[in-house]
C-alpha cells in the first residue's frame, strides 16, 4: 500500500488541551498504519490557500466538537470540501459531532467524499439532513495505555467549556474537598510563529504567573492547579483518581481509556450524553451536581465504582472504536487510490501546483503554523512581541474584570432565588410532611417508595434518556414498566426555570431500556387515553417527571379514576427550585382539590416528593 500525502485541517493540539493532544497522537499513529502521511497540519482558521503544500493527495478534516448550531467553526468546516475540489483533491470529514445545523451547513458537509460521525446522535442528525455517514467513536478512545492504575481514591472534578457549568464543578469540588483539575495544558512551541496568536504560550505563562498572586476563586484555581504536560497529567490520574466528574468530553474519554470510574456532566452539545450512550453507560450522566455532592459526602466513592458488566462494556466499546478507526483510515486510503486510478484528479490541480511551487519550497510551509491574512505595514505598524503580549494581557484582564462583575451579580441573584426556594421547601417539609422519610438521593427515594407499591400498573411519565426507568426496571425485574414520552422535548417552555422546551428534545430517538420496559411514544394527551382503554388494571405506581404544570395536570386528570387504593406517586420536580410553585407542585394540589383526593406523604429527597393516594372521592371532576 503506497503512502499518500494528506493535509489535516483543524489540528487542535496547539490550543493547549490534553484531549486535543491525545487526538493528535492517535491521528499520527492511525494514519501512519493506513499508509497516510500527514504532511501538513493546519488550524481551522488558517489560510489553507497559502499554507497547503503544492503536492498532496487528500484532505482530512478533524471535526471534533465544532459542527453544531451553525457556529463560525461549523461554517468554516462546511467550506473545506469546496476548497479541496478546486485543488482537485477529495476531502474526508472524520471524528465529528453534528448537531442543530441549518441547510447551508448541511449543503457544505454533503460535498465531503465521506463523513464519519463520532456518535449515533450525530449520525441521526446527518441522516435527517440527507447526508450519508458512518459512526466511528472519538479517536481518543483508540488509545492503548501502558500505565497501570494505582489505588488512588481521590475525587477529581475537571473543568467545562461552559462557564456556568465550570463554576458549578469548581464549587462542588471545593465543597467536598475534591481536586479541581482542568484539562488545559501548556501549548506546544510552534515551529513557525507567523502571527500574533503564536503568542499563546506567552499568554499561558502570564496567566500561570498571575494566578499565583490572584485572590482565591475559580480563575486562580483553574490556572494554578492544571498539570502542563499530557504524560504527567494521565500518569497523575492513573495513580491518584478514584472517580472523575467531568464536564469535558475528552475528560470522559480519558477516564474510559484508563479504567477510572467517571461521571459525565452535560456540555454545550450532546457529545457527552452520546458518548455515554454509545458505551451503554447512560446512567453515568449527572444532571444535578448538588445532589451528587451530597451523595459523595454521605456514601463515598463505592456506589460509583464500575461493575464487572460495565468494565466488559467499556472494553468492548474501546475495542470496537479502535477497529472501526483502523477500517476508516484504510477505506479513506483505498477511496483516494481509486479516484487517482480513475483519473478524477483534474488538470487544474496540476496547474495550480505549478503556480505555487516557488513559495512551497520553503520547508516552513510544511510545518504546523497559524496565521491570518497579511496586513500591509503601510496600514498597520508592526509591534514587538513584548508590545503584543502587554496589549493582549491588558485586553484580557479588562474582559475578565467586566465579565466577573456581571457574573457576581448574576450569581448573587440566582443564589438568593434558590435560597428562598429551599427555605420554602424546608418550611413545607416541617409543616406538611414531618413524618416523611428523608432520602439521600432520587434513587434511594425510588427504592423507598417502591416498597409501598401495591399490585397494578407501573407507569413513568417523562423517560428522556431512560436512566430512571432503567433503575425502576432493575428494582422490579418481574414487573412490566411502561414509559411515556414524546422524545421531542417539552410541549411548552418551562416557565420560571432555566430550561426551554428544547432542552429535552431527543429528536424522537428512543433510549435503550431493559426488556421489562415498554415505551409508549407520543404526547401524553394523545397516547395515555388509548393506553388506558387497552389496559384495564388499576394504576399502582406513577413516576411523574413531567416538569411543567400542563403535562402534569394532563396525567393526573386522565389517571384519577384508575388509581388503585394505596397507589404511590413520585414527583421528580415537586419543590426546591426557582418557580416550583407553578408546576408539578401546583398540579398536584389542584388535583387534590378537584378530586377530593386523600393522601399521605412518605418520602422526599432533593426535589422529589412521594405520597400514597388512599382514595379519590370525586371521579367526575
């Protein structure tokens, strides 16, 4: 198999991020195995026209997490295949997420010779856009570590690409005495520094220096606590980490590579959810960091250690990732060879190569560089690197100071609103349900509530990713559980809360669930009446995770006449969040008044409340 020269676009390892470093290493290794020589690596926003060599065979584009929500980076990635066609070379998109892009982005992506998505959700979005694609898990998962795990039991929280999530991760780490360890790294020394952004190392060094004198807080801990080198970073994790809680996609990947128990926190796309789903580890997604914090304090690490079955799934998932990555690069090599033999490289490409041959004799152009279009000295005076450094530092300090000033007021308002909601919930517990059992988390709560369930139907309203219904199915393997969800999000905005109706939209994709679970897809007002006509048994249990008032009211109104004496209801968002009085809480008490229901509270946890319905006395409301 003859070697082929490839231009790699969107190399990210120079950005100073351990995950990107690992991607770059695996790209070098796997392409070399397939007979592909990465002769040039270009950042996404480089000038490809000027920096690409005269002679190459194909273009590889490392999508990573850039292709989402019509972002600037997504538009740039969509432009690559047209540029490659002008050069007469095929372009291949690999290692990519794809989410919520419009028709213009889809049209650009459709021009790639082949597209390889890194998860099933992205594959579904591509398919919906009419783009053929293949799933190959993220390249970091092809790593074959040589390090042996130590016996460390430290809880490690990473950072997140989302500022608010990053702040919550940092607060949780401080609250339980865990290690806050960002995935940021020391940027490498570039061979060519053709542009001011090559001062990334200087900015890094300056921030590290300033962090030692900065007051306590997230910014200081972020820059003081990082481990600069990738090998030192993973060696420290392998030796010391007993659990990783990560808001970074590659943080979850690295934990899976090294067999370290991991919990993922959602990021700016579905990448972490999709990764865990691909490994059949959906239950390791954390949506409530405060609840996790309490559970870690009360129960320690043991509940989060991998089970034997999980370890087998991880090994199989990573083995499949390596095999599919090797197959992908081999198919890219073979496809390019077929195009070359078929004579599909136009003469225009040869003519173009001749025109640029003179400038491409400089070996610097075959190295990793980053530059912007040239600006004439007549229009912009040159600055020394020191002036650029000082200017960049002053601008960044100003931006951080401005952002922190507003962040402090926003956090203060949010914290005060949450404090008031918690006080209302505490008052409610003391005055209305003093005999109910306090449970450490929602899963303990479900186990407690299930002990009171009589014979009859067991229903869940609001399945989303199937985490809770899977837990219920394992609690009662001999009973059938029915899960209701549209998998299209909420029917309306969750007023008073920070979630919109799109936050829970799975594009109709039904999650994997145990065999004793039956999914009923569709909106509650359409599916529940038909279901009740087909099933005559009384309802013994309902887990109501409807979030909003209207959906909760629909469920309670339709099921009121079918509740068995002693039926158990568990509400997932009953109280203890901003705006709770307008939703499940209100819907329940409206139900009590409308149907003269007799009930008693039996348990509660962070936001969840359970009760036994002893009687419903007005069946015609």
